[in-house]
C-alpha cells in the first residue's frame, strides 16, 4: 500500500499466450477495495486504505493489550487461590 500511490499507471508485459508477451499498462493502480464489513466493499485510494489499516491495527493492539491484562489478572488470582489452600 505504501508504494502504490507513487504512480497511477504501471508498464507491464501482458502474456498473449504461452510464449508471447506484449507491452501494456495497468491503470488505476493506486485504487484498492476495502472491506467495510458484512461483505460491503468501497473503493479507496491506496493512501486512504493505508490510513484505514493503521486505525484497524490500533484497535487490534488495544484489544490485545486488554486481553493480555485480563489473562495476567486471571493468572494472578489463580496463584493467590492456590497459595490460600
């Protein structure tokens, strides 16, 4: 996603059979589809998609931190209850 916004077109060699290639271009290479949820997609620029990915990663990191904290709390409680016996 970081390299896509640099160009809107890319020169390529298009296969025209098992042994033949022809020069061509890919257009709109800085546009990607982003899943919004429930099988709804929206077309965004690569820069916008990069921002969406970053925000989603922040949410996931927060959830992971909360889960690790809960797991540590549960482990600490288990240790305390084991020592009480």
